[in-house]
């Protein structure tokens, strides 16, 4: 179902939901629009997410003008995902001259690493041991950050400080607490955290991002895997691919901005409207797993094969040991 709440014409339509032509389908798109205040559309339907992520009218070409709430959200995104004025690739526009080439280069490089970890080499034993039930939450967090860091610098060693920095960047990315963000800006805590992480991976902003936000997704996935491993009925019946797939956790959402005014699936929007694509909920269900990494979009994650291979490699070791015991 497609819903538009048009607060501009509040007197005419106060409290009324405008149901569009899509009313027979289960599509769902919700726009919250108060002129000058907010203009944000939340997309939860998997098909709509695919449509919008591939429609060139929506991009990450962010302009910091428009309704106050939009500007507030954009400023936060731009601040968190940049370092010394340099934007991280995750928020570069589709047409940025170097983005696609860097994405492909990273994908190819990580795919070589994927082949190395897929069959569960000995280097994955510490992660496998944790999944079998030995070790604390902090332990797995350190191990995952270290695995990610080593994609960038072979000798990378995660520390309590690097982990704390990763958590701070993650908190900044997911928090909407304006006062907290302001405090971090004044004290420079967020910049320091990003600078520390960058210094450990030759200044690569992708490394900073991966050790902060992607790290948590993989850690959450391994928690899921620990549950699977503890379930005697499951652990002998499930294939390695299926086990890994169940442990893939999508980012909660990604953001796009409308470059022009127009209409999509019956929902009107203006230049500057923000579209929040809810990948976390949208990626549930076997038919929608492409949304975990937005695999069908120009912005697809270059680490998809590596993340899958890492989870498969860990599960391979875990299930082999369980079969033996
Ligand atoms: C469970 C782990 C991960 C998940 C679920 C995930 C998911 C995603 C998704 C959904 C996007 C698209 C963002 C958008 O459209 O705005 C993305 C982009 C990206 N991811 Fe990942 N990711 C993961 C891990 C990683 C890791 C470990 C790295 C680096 C080593 C990485 C590097 C990137 C980069 C550089 C982009 C931007 C690509 C571009 O638009 O040019 N990701 N990821």
C-alpha cells in the first residue's frame, strides 16, 4: 500500500492518508512532508527499494539545503562519513568520476581474499572457536575488526582503542541525538576516532567505515551463527551456504536524495526530498536477500563475496568440529 501524508494541504486533508493507484498491491511508501520542516519518504517494500536504488533521479549527490530536518540529517551523514573534508566512498554520488572504478578494484581485490577464506583455513580458528561458544562478546568484536583491518594492512592488530573508536563512529552514524553529536564536535572525539582508525589502515576511508559500521554487521551475524551452532537439530541439517546466508545482516537503511521534482509509484516528491531505503526489514525473506548488499544497484557492496566467504569459512570449521564431537 502506498501512503502519502501531505501536511502542506493540512487544512484540506488533515489526518487524511492519500492512497494512490497502488492500493491493490502491497507496496508501501510513506512521505512525511511539512514545508520547511521535513520532507522524508520511507521505503519498506523490497520492489520499491530496488526501483528507487536504480532510478537515476535518486542519488547520494547530497545538497544541504531544504527543510530543516533534511538538512540536519544530511549534515550528520556528511560529517560522520568524511575525514578532513574528504567524503567516504559510501556517500559518493553515482557519477563521481573515481567511485565506480574504486568499487570494482576493491571488489576484485576482496574476491581473491574470499577464495582464501571460503573453505575455512586455520586463520579462522579463533572466530570458529568463539562461534562454538568459547569467549566473550568483546573477543569476537576484536577478532572481526582485526580480520577487516587485515584486508588493508597485513599486520593490522585490533586494540581496545581501535575497537572503542569503531564503536564511536558506529554510534555517531546511528544516533539521532543532536546534543551528543554537538558535544562530540566540540570535543573533537569523532574526528579523533576516525583519525586513529585511518592511521591504522594507511588512511583508507573504506577501512575506517568497514572497521566501524560493517564490523558490527558481521559481529551481529556471528552472534546469530553462535545460536545456530548451539541448536542440535539445525547444525547437522543446514548447508554451509544456508548457514552463512542466515547470518548476513543488512544495514538498517541507506539514504538517497531526489535530484529533481517528480513522482515515483504514485508518490510525489520534490528536489531535495530524502528517501530512506529500509534494507534491514526489506532484506527479510529468501527472495529479497539481494538487498543485504544492494547487489542489483550501482552502489552494490564490493565486499559481498568476502563477507559471505568469511561466514562460510567459519561455519565450515564449526560444523566439522561438531560432527567430530
Ligand atoms: C555484513 C557486512 C556488510 C554489509 C551487509 C554491507 C552492505 C552494503 C550496502 C547495502 C551497500 C550499499 C550502500 C548504498 O547503496 O548507499 C554497501 C556499500 C559499500 N560497502 Fe559494504 N557491506 C558490508 C561490509 C563491507 C566491508 C567489510 C567493506 C570493506 C572492506 C565494505 C565496503 C563498502 C563500500 C566501499 C561501499 C560503497 C560502494 C559504492 O557505492 O561505491 N562493505 N555495503
